[in-house]
C-alpha cells in the first residue's frame, strides 16, 4: 500500500512543497498545547500519537509510524467518550491485539479521570509512557497539584 505524502498532495493543489520532520522524542519531555475550543489541539495530539500507522493497521499491513513512540499512552480528562480518543483507543487496541499481526507493537491505551492521576513513581522505567492532560487547565486545585508533579520531578 502506498500513501501520498503531504508534499505530493500539496503539489497537486498548487501549494509549495513542505518538508516533514519527525520529532526526536527519545528523552523525557514536557510539551504544552494550548488554543481556543475547536482550534485543533486534540487533532494535533491524535496525529502525533498515531502518525500514519492507523492507515496501515486498517489495511492489515506492516508499515507506518507513530510520531511519538511510547509503550503506554494515558489520556487524563473528564470526557472518556470523546470520539477522537475513542478512535485512538481502537487503533492502539488493534496494534496490541495479535503478536502475529504485521503491525503488532506492545503498546497500551488508557483513559483515566483526573481523580486517578498516578504518582510519577508508579511508571516503569522499562516502558515509555506518555500522559496527556486533556482540558484540565481549570480543574480544581487538588487536581492541579497532582498534575504539577509531572513538570517538576526528575524522570517522568
């Protein structure tokens, strides 16, 4: 299966070519994505954790790449039924389901409520974990205090 690159798509519609660069996220990092409602924050994050891997998974083929490669993805927020995260959960479950599948990876997806934010010490150093705090800027102070450990403690 061959997918058109964004560069090829841009050339077809008369836009100048763009260069795509993969993000080197091998070291622990903190990133902040902000914007108004409907500005595409969740879409950006979804694209970073799926890349083009979902296209290959749906075709049952090897290939594709998740731009942020992590073993465990945790989304923390108040809206577990948001369709965009439901799609990510579906694709992650497909990727992790069958070790014999050509696209198999040992990954997991969890959606947790803010009241269940784990300590940074709860994460295994053997697995890389990405935690996304979704729409929690105005969460109560006790939730903000739980989140703050991810921005101030050593390894996370």
